[in-house]
């Protein structure tokens, strides 16, 4: 811990719109809530972006010695098609109707698919993963609390949050920057609009129509919870009325997260989270991902290559590496070119990781000429990661380390360039960041462990060809490897080394 203390964590708080020092409410404990998926379809790139973003933050906080309780919910009821106007069919119920299944069959299938996809991406499971349908009693009690505080009202079995009453003593829109007076309710009539005091009032509890399958008994008749009340209930149940970090996609800022803040203030008189963190969106070849545009790519399609926009399959670790190349608050664009470039960078990183155990140093040198440079590189990894979890800049430092590792392995540095102590520091820091913090691992879809041996075999064949003056074969091996991103280098002594291009 002592080496990391000079670099206190600074994170960008979406609520204040600035970087702030990370100071947990009850250190070393950290309450960490992330909005999980609504499980009515296969996991896609958007799920991967959020999953990897908050996985890396979780990993780094644990690395820094914090005791993190990570809660991520599963929404399995109450998420209606039209999020802002609180109307339309329940997304899961609609999927069940179309597929002629029970809603919980849909939930079970797509929850398993979601876990399968994020497991492949090497995202750690949360400590607690509550479901909305498993917390109906707690949601009803929370709605009753808001009613008791005079910030909600009942109409025909529906309970709405009274935004105008709330705004008499609270601000609304601080997180998203939305101003209610500037928002249009929409040109068409929407379900329940005529019974709301304001078109912006949102549902805490909805009365179930006769045909509605997902329904529970309540003091106001059979119904189901509103989407927003679910996260307020589950986050505060497991983390307390006030906790440290609330995360989610940028698209959830409004209305979902704004409603969560209002509900928590309305029930408990306090904001739920001290810090709000939001990851940005994913685009495909520069365009927003959507089913109507034909560029909607699921994780299974990405891993199998079975999509018209994909030239081939890409492994989960390539996808994870590409995500890490961008800061979580920046948009990230997926394309075949970006994925292929990420594959080369990932392989270069993993090859360097494999070389660390093969490097042998002289025990004679207590202090090397590069020791201070190595120490500075190691510090920069923590410095960049502590600066709002900047994985892109961490990777840049790690690739500087890769150059040193390759040079050491190929004996391109003087014997006294680095001491054993400095090398162990380099090895430990590089390994911890690549594996433990960034969450990268050997690509199980290929036998990457044999890469070095195969390249060395080609180098040996090329060497034999040069001795036999078969320059056509020698040049072909060199050029073909170059086209694959592997550069051969011949030194004056005749020894050949190689580097994998980033």
C-alpha cells in the first residue's frame, strides 16, 4: 500500500461535473452499486462496455486495499417500453408474449446469457445480484414511505411521484442537466397522462391491467413496481440509505438516475450516492448501435463472427482490450479495423508477460543505470489509474514497459542496465496491472502459449535458408511475418530477434 499512497484516487463525479478526491464514507469499506441489465435479450456491446468499466473500477479499488461490497441488480419486471412517459408494454412481458413463454422463462434464459457473456469477458461477478421481482415487499414499503412524506399520490391504483411538490424544497435535474420546463411531454396521448398532476410525474407503482401477467398484491390493488423504485430499493437495502458509488451507462442519467435521487430524498431525506460514475456509449463504424440500423451486435455474434458487419470472429479478450484502450467517459467505436489493431496490441502485451519468466539477470548489479526509469514507469501506472481510472493511459505506460521487457529478453541492454530488485518491481507491477487490474488473461480461443516457439521455428528455418543462399525463402518468411505484425531484426552478429507490432 505504501507505494500507492502518493497517488490518491481522483474520480469524475457526474453530479458535480468535476474530478473529486475519492473519500469513502466509512473507509476502508466501499458501497458500490451498478445498474444491471433488463434481461429480455442477448447481451450486446453496450452491456460489455458497462460490465468492463465497472469491473476495472472494482478491481482497482480492491487492489488499493478497500473492502468493496459490489451490488449489481437484475431488472426482471417493471421496465416499460417508453421509459420517460411510463407507458407501453413491459419489455420482458412483451418478449414472453412474442416467444410464447412464461416471463420468468425469459428472465432465466437471458440472465444466464448475460452471465455467460460477462464471464467470457473476465468480469468478476458482483458480491450481491438482487432481482427486482425478489424485492416486491421492500418496494411497496418504500412507496408507502414516500406517500407518508407527502411526495406521492394515488390515482386508480397507480402511485405517482409528485415532482412539483418535491421541487418546492428540492432541485431536480442536477445529475443530467435536464430542465423540466424545456422538456416536451410528447405530441400523442400516453397511458395515464390524464391522471397525472404533471406529465413529468413518474410511476412508483402501476396498476396491472387484466391481461398483465406479472402482478403482485399491494395496498393499492394488484400491480407491479415502477422501474425507478427498484434500484432505489435494492441499493439502499444492501448498502444503506447513503453509500459511496453509483454507476451506470450515460443513457441512464435521465430519467432513471434522476428519479432514484428524488425517491431517496423523498423517502430518506438524503442523496443515495456520494459519487456518480457513468460510462459512455458504443458506436459501430461511427454510427449509434441500433437494431433498426442493422448494426446491433450481440456478444455471441462478436465471438463467433456471425454478423454481416464482421469479417471474422474476435475473442473476448480482444474485445476487452479494445474497451480498455478508451477512457470510460469517451465514446468507443467498434470496427473490424479497430478490433484487428486491438488484437495485435493485446498479443504484444501477453507475449511480454510470457517473456518475464524467461529473463535471467546477473546477480552482480545492485543498482542499474535504468533503475530510476523503471521505478518511474511503475509509479506512472498507479498515477494514471488513480486519475479517474484512465486505462488508456495505463496501457500506454505498459507498452513502454513492453519495450524494456523485449530489450532485456533479446539482450539489447547492457548487463548492468537493471538490477534484480528493479526487475522484480517491473515484473510485479506489469503482472498486477495486466492480470489483476485490467483483467486480461491468456486467450483461450488460441494456443497463444506456443506463439514464441512457432516464431522461433520460422526464424530457424529462415536462418538455414540464408546459410544455403535461398534468399527467396528467407525474404518470404520475413515479409509474411511482417504482414502478420511481427518484425524480424538481424543484428551484426547474425542473431535474429523479433517484435510484435502494436
